């Protein structure tokens, strides 16, 4: 083949490439054209499961496409997060999760089978202050009484968590560090089983998010001693914060974010962000979230990425200072 034919063939191929439609843009324009699956890496029943179900129903109505919530729990959220990180980056498999696998576990576990960097931020769905729960017949009626009781009974008070390395686990570790107490960790696979056992008087303490515990507190099935945020919760205005109760440097807030596999086309991520943030600004959704004790937190993609990076740093500092590691 002479050089003129080769040159002509190369030019033709280049022209075809330049004139071809942008498949990624076309994918975004047609998205979604099939069912969307949102993996929640914790069991059904808790706030981490309820919030994405509310958003999923609104997305279904908006796009006339089925949006399936799949609970895939275990290993502090790592199993579900790994499934999403290894999924095709096409916008049809997403992750809805509290901080654990997104911003905590990389600093906590000695080895992960995925990297949080393999997940792209879409938006933060909501934030919620954590609260300090105790079983109804626990002798301490205030945070100070809890601290005094725990100091008098080292390694006797038990605290539940949603799993190793979750915010409830690390919040309890932070509380121990700041108060000079020692408690015994009892990990569960999510919020619901932990709540069942604190209501059943099997464990003593649980640092839960307000959304899951508020109705149980109001119904007398457990007692909230304090709010873990820096300010009182509007839904429990008479409840003091842990800081007010005498632990000035203490603060813990849970959040829930929507993520996609790395490599998902920017146009699809932008379309998801626009749709979900619009849903989160809907007064009906805001009212539903308020009943759950959470605050919608719509953010653009850049703000979401910045927020998550700051949370990784904050929780990482707590993990390193307490020298906590998981196998």
C-alpha cells in the first residue's frame, strides 16, 4: 500500500472519529432508559434505608423508571460499597450511605477491597445530629450521671454500634476519650438490630442518629440523654447537647450521601445531582425528613466533594488519635 493511500485512510478515520456523536453526552441525554439500583450498605429499617427510599420514589415519579433499593450489609458498609465501586460506571448502580464506607473506613481498616476514591459524589441527601441513647432502666438519667457511673464501673457499661467503624462506634470512642471512661463495644449489623437490643435492655448505651431514635424516645422505649451536635435539635428543643452537659469538645453528626462508580459520565452525574437536589428542596420531602429528625442537605457536586473530603479528614484524625484499627 503506497503512502498516499495510507494517508487517505488515516484522514478518513480521523474525520469519522471527529464527526461521530459524543456517546457520553448521548448517554446522559437518554438517561435513564432502564431500572436504577441504589445499594444501601446497611439493613432495612434504619434512617440510612428510609431516606433513599423516599428519594427513590420521587425519582420513579419524575423519570417513570423503576428505582430499586437493595440492602447489602456487612463489614461496616464495605460490602455494599465494594459492589457499587465495581459496578459499570453507567449511572444504573448507585450507593446511598452514611459516612462509614465513604469517609471513615479507609482510615480504619487495614485492608479494603475497594477505595473510596472509586466512588464519585453526587450529593448529600441529609444530615442528622447523633443522640446519646440509654436503655429505659439504665440507672443514669443525665450525661453527668452516665460519666460518673461508667467511671465507677470500668468495662461494665456496654455500648451498641451499627457496626465496626461506623459513626456510632467512633462517636462512642470519642466520648470515652473525652470523658476518661471505658465501655465495652457490642457491634451490630446496622441500626435496627442495635435499637432492638437497647429496647430489650440487652445493651446500655447507643450513639444513634436522631431520626431513628426520636420516635422511640417519645414512645418511652428508650431514653435520649443528650444531642451530640453543636446545637440543640429543633425537634427536641428541651434536650441538652453533650457539650452543654459537660463535655465541651464533643460533637458528632451523621450524614447520608449518594455516590456513583468512578468513571460515570459527568453528564449523568450532573443529571442525577440536579434531579435529587430538586427533590430535596420539595416542601413535601422536607416535611417527611423533618418527621425523621433529619435535615435535607442538597449540594452541588463540587460542594459535595469538598464536604466529604473534610469529613474524611475529621474522622481520620479521630481514628488516629484513638489508635483504632480493624482487620
